[in-house]
C-alpha cells in the first residue's frame, strides 16, 4: 500500500461560514502577519493560499476558535517514511 495523507477539517458553524472566515483570515494574515510569511512570498506574485499563507493561516484559523485541523501521514505495513527516520 502506498503512503497517503489523511486530513480532517472541522468547523463549528453553518456550512458556508468557513469560506467567509477563510477569506477574512487570509486577508488578515497578509496584512497583520506579513512578517511571519515565507520570505519568497513577501516579494509578491501569484500563489495558492496554502503555499503563500500555509501555517500562518492555519494558526489564525485555529486561534479564531471556529476551525480545527488535524493531519497525519498514513503508512502501510512495512512502509517507511523519511519523516519517521
């Protein structure tokens, strides 16, 4: 079995609310947490939200108390990951 990732996203409100919260927190990440963004992002350009904002956005979303994230790499029997060495 090939290793795969498993992620769980949880939000605590109506179904369309996470999109609004993510949009607002993305903008606030750029404006208020600019110094925490990776150096290569600070120069500007076209990036996906995950590549540009990454952990900074996840921290803001979790700190808001509206969302929780959990992820893990799942390995099959006998598989070894470089991350576990």
